[in-house]
């Protein structure tokens, strides 16, 4: 791959050690930052939004995921509540000090709805606009998003295209002037992933950091797709989160629900809100281990020089 010359806006030039990133709403995202966005895959009612934000706030989290516009495989499946839920989602975000919401859009017109409804509530929070894997090469949507600077973008890799093609899509996002992009790994579609929903791609975390300027997010919920556990009761979703964090992921995007079996979308993969505290503890162990791994390399500068951008 010669990304640096093909896609100069999002690619890292060889040997450039800059920690690229951006700040918005008092939050900083870079290849060294660390955030957890837990929340509802799809907003179903105001009560569950309030319960979720309240728990996040009690656990010291100030970011969340909240899906309102859902791209569904079947036209008969719940399509998300759309703009109708946004007023209470934004108002509750203010109540519980949630500073940023990750929210997928499927059409550029939804940007306007989000912008107007945020303004109506006096801009209580920021929105990190998600491009879902199904829109990974929706070039008109990518171009529309690239022309605005209000919303940072969480780009989910295409689940059936090459990594280079997903990075090319991010160049589209950057082309119009928006360089506030986070790259999200969420697994690749493959029957070889069985019994997981997608083939987990945490091995690409250091690759994205080495090849691009983008912070890296990992979505264990969509990668694994179920809450099955090992003999110690540790769910595969926790294990893959641990693997991502210990490899230096800058962000986790995790589905949680007060009552997962009642979730209207992807019910099988949501963590119980009551289990979130222990999940955060598990993840904190892994983040600390990652910091120790970095410190170890700093003690051995030769190792860094010989391994950088090879
Ligand atoms: C989601 O995050 O709700 C989602 C639909 O994810 P993906 O695009 O990765 O399937
Ligand atoms: Mn989903």
C-alpha cells in the first residue's frame, strides 16, 4: 500500500511521529487519548435513555452511543425512532452531563435535523456522527459530510472491502475540509467468524495508527454480536474489548441496555447496564497494561527506532 501518496490527507507520512487529533466540546481525541462510548444501539423510549445516561454519569462516563436512525437489513425491522426522539435525548444528555453522543446517520438530511434540534435545546451536547459499515462507500454521503466542520465523524470500516478502500473513503471525508475523523474497527463479514457475528479485527489497531493520522475506535458489540461467555463467565465481548484496549485502542463503542432482552435492535449483543461497572473495571486493567507496555518501550529507545514505520 502506498497510502501516503494516494491519500495524503488521512495517511501518516513515513516516520512522522506527530500525535494527530482534534478537540471538541472540551474532549480531545487523538492516537493517545482514551474514551468509552457506551449506550443504546437504538433509542427505544425516554425512560431507557434516562436510565442509561444516569448510570453512565454515576460511573464517571461523559460520552454515550445513542442510535436514532438505524439502517436495517429488513424493511420490516424497527428502523429507529428518528428525529422524534432527539429532543429528549439531547435534554437528558444535559441533565446527566453527557458531553458527546455517537449517532449514526443514513442520509445527509439528518445532519440538519440534528443541528436544528441541538440548537433548539441550546446545544447541550456534541454529536459524533457515525457512518455505518453499510454506508462505508456511500460516496455522496461521504462528500456531504466532508463539507461540514460542525460534526466530527466516526467512520466504521466497510465490512466487505479492503482496509485500503476504507481508508480511501476517509480521504473522501477529509477532502472537503473535515479532518476530525475517528476510524472504527467493527469486524469483517465472514462465515469463518462463526459463532461470532463478524471476524474480529483488533489486529488492525496498530496498523491504523501506523498508516494514518486517525484515532482508532473498536466496537466489540458488532464484532462479536452475542453475549456468550467462557467458563469464567467472561463474555467474548469483554475479551475482545480487552484485546483492543491492550493493543492501544483510543475508544470503545459498546452496546448496553437496561433490559437487553427488550432491546429493539441487536438485543443479543447488549451488555446489561448493571454489568457496566465491572466491565469498566476490566477495561481499566487493560488500559493500565497498555500504558505499561508503552513505558517499557520508552525504556528501550533502540527498540522504538528499529520498529518504527517499517
Ligand atoms: C451501529 O453501530 O449501530 C451499527 C449499525 O454498526 P455497523 O455499521 O458497524 O454495523
Ligand atoms: Mn447495529
